[in-house]
C-alpha cells in the first residue's frame, strides 16, 4: 500500500471526484510511483511500482465491507490495465473479493460468455425495470380506484368483493413500497452512490423491505383464500356461502406477520456483512417466505384445474357447441390466472443468465409484464369489467344526471304559470327521488322520503 495515513484509508470511499482524490494526495506524489487515482468508487493513494495497493471494500449494496479490494501498480509505475486514453482514471480494480457469495455467483453467470453479452443483458435489465415501473404505476392507480368503488357502493359489499377488497389492500401496500424504493434508487443514482436515500439509511431500509415482503406474503395468502372460496362454491355441495371472515382475516393478515417476523429475525442474524440485507432474495433463508408462496401457487393451480373440470362438465351437459365450450373454458382460465397468482410462478424461476440474449430477454420481459401488470389485470377483470360493478355505476350516474335535470324542469314549469304543471313538477321529483334514493350514489346512505 502507499504511504497514506489511516484517515485516508477510512475515507477512501467518500471521495466523489478524481480532482478531489488527486488533490488529497498531492504532497505524496513521488517518481517511480503510480499516481493517486479515483475509480469512481474508491480513491487509491500513490503506490510504489511493482506493489499491490489494498483498501477496505466500500459499504455498498451487495458488498461485504470486511473484505478488501486490490489494485496493482506495474513495474513501469502504471496502474495495471491502464490505457493512454484513460489517463489517471485508468487501471483495473479487483472488486471480486468484495462481493457477497450470492452476488459473486450471479456475476460469474452474467460474464460467463463475454463482456459484450453481459452488457446486452444489463441493457435488457434496464429496459425491464422501466417496463416494471410503468406496470406498477398503472396497477397502483387501477387497484386504488377499485378500492374506492368497493368502499363507496354499499350494494357491492358481499363475500366475494370483501375478499377482493382485502387482496387489493395488500396489493396497494406492496406496490406503494416497491415504487417508493424504485423512485428513491433513481434519485440516488442521479446524484452519487453515497446519497442519503432509503437504501443508504440503516433500519429504515430494512423496515421498507420487511413491509414489502409482509404485504407480498399477505397478497399470496388472500389469493389462496380467493381460490379456496371459489373452488368450494363450485365443487362443495354443502357450501353455505357464509365464510368465516375472522378465520380469513387471521389467515390473510395474521399469518403473514408471523412468517415475516421469523424471516426478518433469521435474515438479521444470518444475512450480515452487506448494506440493507442486499441480495437477501438470493439467500436460502428467503425460502422461509418463498416456500409458502410457491405452495400457494401450486395449490391455486390445482384449484384452477378442478374449477375447469367442473366447468367443462357443466358445459358438456349444455346444448352449446364444442367450440363454444372450449372458448368458455379457456376464457375462464385466463380470467382466473392473475387472481389466483399463478402468473407469479415465472418470477420464482431462476433467470437464465448463462443462456443467450434471446432466452434472457424473453424471460425478463415476460416475467416483468406478468408480475408488474398483475394488479391492473385483476382490477380490470374483477372490477372495471364486472357486470355488477358496471351496472351499479351506470345506475348511479343515470340517477345523478336525472336529479340534475329535475330543478331545471321545475323552474321551467313554474315560469309557465300553469297550476297543473306546477303540481306535476312537485310530484315528479318526489316520485323519481323515491325510486333512486335507495341507490349508492350518496355513498350508501339510507333511503329518505324528503326532497
């Protein structure tokens, strides 16, 4: 290592420019030494020719700060790997020892073929993140509107929509946390890698990821409840359509608390040495949550097969043609896929980093589209396109439009001066209001006889 003092080593990762790094070591520059340089992460001190400089790894995501990074100064007093065009910023730093084991395995797979292939895959990952952000934003807006609709219209409150409501709430929590983290990461990268964002704030960062995993686990369990309820409705003859909501709430909201608490405790103890548990989803401890989620997907898939079996049996007993039967069965399967969470199964498949760019792009774009737009498709199929919801909203809008016209018609009849018209103008709104006052345009208020 160079002649830098202890303070310089501690502050090596705090430099933000080559100019600041060189200025800090200006008095230590000597002939036959490699000059001080900044590799955009660490500030390396002047180093004697033919030696290796070592610095502690920076406290970044996916990095173990207890390890050291290396940089070699050649016998010609040039940083190893430097080219003339790169100047003082040239050279190559060996950060491989800094990476936690899970990230090191991913990097080995990513660069298994060539650097060019790895760069293409990284570009695909960037595009996928953009698609994911758009999908998550659209899903959040759609699910929020659905929650408002189910909350506002009292006539829509039944066992089925009550489960939809809980599923939507879990989705909203997960979507909001995920988007907040993505936006924070984007802002942080636009400044520098040491900005005080969520990812760089201890406890707060871990808290965000714990909340996100809790909401995701709750979402999966409410999908299981949806699948169990629908399967029971169609296949169990003695089903009463009166589910025990206390048990459902305990399963949907209470059990995820226990599961997430166990996972968080194990991760806090075992997954140490990296900032904000980065790469926790690659550790074996993540299966404390991912295992039950995979079980839910498999169970819901079996529910789907059983539901389709019952549906096809009933369709075969009808007078419809075979083509219509197949069409209805396929449509039912497509509609149920996002609700039961089966589209999340691709996300649990390891990415084909070692494969060619076409395979990786297909997996990346397909997985991103199915998971990011899941909330949008669920809201679209089970709220916006639902006949009951559309009918309720249509009646509400029609009633509001009718009530807006009533005062105008009353004023027009009164201005005519005809006593009969005045009587009709008073009686008509009374009759119409009694007909529509039972609707939910007032948020579900009780019907009233006053005008």
